[in-house]
């Protein structure tokens, strides 16, 4: 059985105190299934680990690491120390990862080809036993995230070996700036504590955050709200119906208009002003009985502007950077500004993914709040949507609750939207799923079919 051991030691420097925390991850011996994968290739697995499968590259097991960094500490250095290497006797042809394709489709031909550069190398793949790490913050709690690769493969030799143990040594130092930033975002309610506890390997470190828990000390005259809707003046009255409904269900709720937000909050653009408003609500109300939990963006991009973010795309032959990928996560994950280097490209990450910054320096991907968008333009569209919403919430139909419609567009010659839809289907075993995916269906047929499906299950 895999075990995780947590050790902590301390050493002293002349100018400051540094703390070293040590984590020991142990792994079972791999199992290799000869000839059981693509084209008769071999498949390797390790108990309790998932598989890392980049198209064309050897598929190997990995361990996700999520370490809660103690309150008010900064990561100064990290070391990954492999121990007890053991060679798996024999010659192995480890299978390559397949291109991404919808799992439900029977019409898509998957052509799995080995990456010649990787499979012709005479040194271990992957070259390192860990991925680049990032420290992400969720509700004031800092979590170091990375992957461990206990198994490595030398393609030209057909050699496979693994490490029985990988030790992570993290050197920390006190950082009052980080402590102050965390304190402003820190939530201590049972729901948040349970969420963080379920996310991290070292649950006992949660106790270090108790010194950051504060009390409500707002200078704002605005009372706290659990649930807010942001929209423009033309749609305010329409969305007030939703607010009234939420209040009747016991929530504190309110509509805020973009005009008011743009006039009272600073930012390089309107997206930044809206995010700064949401962040102010979150931090101001965090220690109250009604911390902000839900934000509804009431309108499409003409009403509530989208934040275009960094994405690595392809036209089927060459890769390129698309810095206009719509990303409402920008309004939900509130730490940092998502543009650490100030170049106007939001959400860049590790250079290995095409970004220009260090791993995780730009985009905080852990959400503090839940954000949804109602894509309407006019009061009539809002009225129709809200009628349906209130009907479903006040008198839910059991048959409706078991019906799901998945729509996937052909995004480019090598990317089908249905792929990600199928990736979440397992989370909905209770649902009868109707799938409408391109390229199986041409655009016009998909559009007509969507309308038919929605009318059949209004």
C-alpha cells in the first residue's frame, strides 16, 4: 500500500529562520502488460496512480501532489529526491499517447503515431521526475501543486525502471506580505475548511492558518451578500426577479450594475474593474455570516465583457498562441492579476506550454467563488431565461433532471469540442445524454438538432 510520510526539520541562518518541510511518497512496483496497448505496445501502471498521456509520447503513471504551505510562508527552494531505483527486467515498447478524440464517436479515426524525437532518445523519459511546480491560492490557503513521475523509460534500450520512493524537500521562509495577502482572502467556515482538507496531502497544516482568521471590520456601508448578479441598467429589473427568489430561499442577494462598478472601481479595462469589484466584495465580506459565494454575470460579452486569456492552439499543422480564449474563470479565481509580466496577455504559464513566464506565475486557477454567466442581450431574452429558471427551481420535473444535452463544435482540424464533453460524462451517470458533435454533423444540422432537443425538453 502506498504511504505518505510527513517530516519536518528546522535549521537556522544568520539573517533569517528557514524551515524545511519534507514529504516522502512511496510507490508500489509497476505492473507491465505486454502487448496490451495500441499496436501491440506495452502498458505500464502503478497502483493508485493515473496515467500521463501526451499524444505520441510514452504513457507513464504519475502522482498528483497537493501540499498545503503553512500560513505566511514563501517557498524559497524545492528539491525532488529519487530513492531506491529498481529496473524492471525485460525489453519494453511502451505505448504512445493517442490524439484526443470524442470517446462516444464511432466515426472519428484515431491515428496514434510515436513521436520520433522521443522514441529515438537514449536517455530517460521524462527527463525529470517532477513537473514544474506552482503555488496556487484558494480562499487564502496556499497549495503547492506538481506531478511526480516515479517510472522512467529509455526508448532506444527498451529499458524501464522506477523509484520506490521520492522525497520532496521544501525550504520556506516567513513572508509578511504573503501573510497579509492571505489574511484578506482567508475563509474559516466549515465548508471552506472541508474543501481544503479534501484537496491537500498534509491536512494537519490547516491548523497553522488559525492565526490568520480575522473578524469583520468593513469600512463599506454595503451589507454582505451570499449571492450577487452583475448586469447593465437595461437588464437590472429583469434580474431582480432572481434576486427576490433567492432572498425567499434564505440568501442575502442583490443586483449590481456595470455603470456603478465602472464609476467606482479602478482598472486597466472594464474586465479588471469588474474583477476588482468582485474581489472587494469577497475580501470585505469574508469574515461575515454571509461571505460571497455566488456571482452571476447577467449578460453575454456585450453586457459583461469576457477576459481573453492565453491558449495554445493549432490549425492542424502548426501551433500558435491565441491570447483571446474566453475565460470566465478570471472572475472566479481572485488571487493575483493574471498578468504578472504586464504584457497584456492574461493567464500565461510555464514556458513549456508556450507561455513566457514561470510555472503558474500568471493565472491563479483555484476559484474562491462560483461564477456563472447568463448569455442574454435584451430584457426579452432575460425574461424568457428567468421564467425557465424559476419554473425549474420552484417545481423541478424529475424527468427533466435526468436529461442532458452535450454540444461539441469542431474547433479546428485536430480539435473536436466533443472530447471534453465526453470527459465529464462519467460525472453524470444518472443522466440520459444526447450528444450533438461536429464533424459527425454539419453545422446547420447541429443547429437545427439543438433547437429540436431544447423544444422536446423545455
